């Protein structure tokens, strides 16, 4: 584990002011890693810029944010690691997601994160850096965050937060509008919408967006930019065909599909909250095992 900025190795540092950091007696790779950060002055770090385009700009901002998070927890080595990556982006260098082998992980976690990194690089090397630069940069920074938190291994909430943010950004990178189905059944007529409340409907047993759903998402995104709500709640639903467990998962899949499409339309990533009610909150009451178009939906609610 020596030389890997994975686990917190210095509990004696907790509560130590930054001004006193360099007076501490530290050795080996810790000295090298801390010394590599050219400045700990956050105001100076905040002045960094890049001419590398939207992806580099977003990556710089995300790495600074990760560094700030670690610094706030007195994790100096990982703070320096993320600040160093931000400085490399600012210097115009090609900065890739961290190597899985750079952290101390179990075999199972190394395999999981290795596959995630491969997916990320495939998406970035495709059209991720240019077609979806903000999502691409977020996915890369959150992968590094996930990797670092897994190596520490004791903050499950932080692990889950980084992983979930990574996967949400990946859904944007990998989002490909489904080909319009031939002779698709028309979407059911929706009730008159309340301001800031919408419903998006799905075909049976599907989480793919129909043409009508895509049009509604464009309208919702436009309304979002005008209304500027603090939160966009996405609640996924299913009809009563299939098991409750399957319908819970289908409802969440539908909500996440809508989330990806809204982000692609410019809705702020941080504003979206996805959840599922499966077949427990039917718009039209039916018996178990009944197909009902108006129950296969995602409700979209703006909250101030």
C-alpha cells in the first residue's frame, strides 16, 4: 500500500491547521505527494484556467471540487492528488482516470472498478469528450472519487455517492435515442398538466423513450430553464403486470432514462432526484396482472 493515496494513514493530522502541515514529520511517498502540489492556497488554485475546451474546463472544476472535499476532511494526500490532477489539466496535459492498480483494493473491487474504467474510457474515446463534455468530465472525476473511497473502505455513504454520480454521468455518455418503433401505438392522452408537473408514458415492459416522450422531455427542459426550480423529482411507475420487485426496478429504470434525457437537454445534473414507486401508486386502479398504459409512466415534478 506504500505509495498509493488510498487509505487515510495519518489520524494524527486530523484537526491540524494547514499552516502547520509542513512542520509535521512525514516520510517517503507522503512527502513526495504533498510536495507535488505547487500551492495549498485555494484562492490561487481557483485562478487556474485552461484553453482545452469545455471538457477540460469541466474536468478542472471537478478535480478542484474533489480536492476541496478531501481537504475539508483533513485528507491531505488525496487532496493533493486531486489538486495535482487539476493543475495538470490547467497545464494542458492529457489527464486520464486513475489506474485501478494505483489503489489498494480487494480482488472483487478491483475487478468491478476495472470494468467501470474500461466503460468510461470507451465512452470518452468515442464522443464523450466532445459530444457530452460536462458529463464526460463528471464521469471521470467521480470514477476517481469512487476509486479513492473504495480504497479507504469505511465510508459507505461516500462510496455510494461517488459511484451513483459516476453511473448517472455514464448514462448520459451512453445515451442513444432508441430508434422509432414501426407502427408504435400512440401514447395515451395525458390529463391536463399542473404547472411544473408532467407525466411521461412508456410502452409495455419498456423503459425506452417513445417519440411523444422525447417531445415532452424537450418541453420539460425548456420549462425548467424558465421556471428555474431547485429540484426536479422523477418518480417512476409501472402497471401491475409482473412481480412487485420487477416493477420497482422497472420504475427506477424509467426514471433514470428520463433523467439522462433531461440532462442531455441541459437540465442541471444536481437538480434531478430519481425514485420509484413501482406498481404501488397507480394512476388508474386495476387488478394485479393488468396492462394499463397510464400506469406506465414517470411523473416529473418541479420543486422550488
